[in-house]
C-alpha cells in the first residue's frame, strides 16, 4: 500500500473515532441548507420597516428574473438596496469565519483555535483605527479607505507572525501561536494608545471594532468575494490532508505528507479569507470558534464534512446574530459582535472544561 493510501486509512480511522450515527451525517447537509434559506428569508423580511413577505417576493422576482409584479418603490429600495446586501454579506462573513476557524483548528490540532489567532483581528483593528483617528479621508470615491487599511493591516500582522515563528525551514505550531499572541498584543496596545490619544474618535473606533453591517452594501460584497471564494475552495480541497495532520506531524511526514507546505497553504488561505471578512465587518468574535466545534460535535471530526458544513452553519449563525443585533433595541442597533460575544463566551468556557478530555 502506498504512503498516501496508508495516510488516508489512518486519517479515516482517527476521524471516525467519534463518528456519529450515519443517519445524522446524511441529514446534516439538508438541515444546514434549510437553516440557511430560512435565515436568509427572515433576515430580508424582518426589520424596523414593516414589509409584507409578498412584497419581498415581488422585489426579488423583479431584480433577479425581470418579472415586474408591481412592488412598491419603498419596499424595492429597502429590500434590494439595504436588507438583501446586508444579509448576504453577513452570511458570507459568517461562512468565511467558520470555515477559516475550522481550518485553523485543523492545522493547530486544537478546538480552541480561531481565525484571529495569528493577529488578523488585531492587525485589522490597528490599521482601521489609524485611518479613523488620522487625517486620511474614510472614503475615496466609492472605495472605503478603512476597509482597504483593515485588510492590509490584517495581512501584515499574519505575515509578521509567520516570519517571526519560522526558523530553519520549519514553523513549529507552538512558536507560531506564541508569535501570534505577541503580535496581537502589540497591535492591541497600539490601538488602545490611539484611542486614548484621540478620545473624540473613541466611539467611532469602538463601533468598528465591535463589528457590524449597518453600512454594508453591494460594493462590500464584490470586495470580499474574490478572496473568500478561492480561499474556501483551496481549504476544502485540503480536507483529507487536514485529517492526516490530526496525527503527529512526524507521523504525517513519514506517511508522505509535506506538513510545512500544507500548513502554509491552509493558513495563508484561511488568513486571507479572514482578513477580507474582518475588513468589511469589523472584529466579530466567536463565530470561527463555536461554529466548527458545534458541527464537529454533530457530525464528527472528518474535515471533508466539517469544512462545508461549518461554512453553511456559520452563514446562518451570523445572519441570525445580525438580525438580533438590529431588532433587540429597535429602532436602535447593537454591534453584532456584542451578540456573538454573549452567545460565544459561555460556550468558550464550556470548551475549556471539555479540553480535560481527549477530543481529537
């Protein structure tokens, strides 16, 4: 038997140690798709302005298929220009953070890893804060300078983390995590200093840092799609290798897996996707932590199932969280990061206690 076949056989045995009932695995995809469709519908229909579901259908038929059934102009504007892009971006960001979190957990072999582990959030936050408190205009034509700065800052933090951790042609997982903690701490300290030095801009900075979609439009969608879709495809194609990497790195190398290359490809793809998501939505915590873990509990640790299901559930989760953020104190609005923190923090404590038992 070839090394690749041996690796796949061993990885399959590791992935199936906690394999749930086959009926649940078979039903997982239809359930996830149905939940996503229901979330999309609720997100478009519910809002401060009462719009009949029939009018929502008329608007969608008109714009998607050219069928004009006489939708009211106000409903058309609210649904097509405000609610639909917001819901779609929330779903795309949730999908991205969830599959990126699953990828990080696979690379680091730890269910407590999330997409912000290597400094994506802290780097994006610092760069966005520099633009908000500085003399640079927030927009340039139709382009958001804050979005571009946050994206660049997130990638810069990740590359700095990787450069610090890499030594002798290898990147030890522990060293990479410690480097990420150090870079994140430095960026967070700089952000805090700028907020204290420019207190008149503190509210604007906090509003961005806590995340939200209140200013989202179609242009944000076209900004992140070129990053999140290819990155997701790359990560999904590495599902089998992520299964193999749940073994010890030395064992995986003996079985013919180029561990360093696989780690680099997956981390670059996940970090690129996370940077794009954070740049348009701000720092929304816990999505990349709790969603993959919930899916893992339901269908097992096989990354060939875990990654696509995490993407679907992550999209639904963030759409519903954003719906709660914009209706909880209506007509006001909460940052969506507050909602995800309320839901994610208790679950994080639960995960920490669960870590006493071997999981992977």
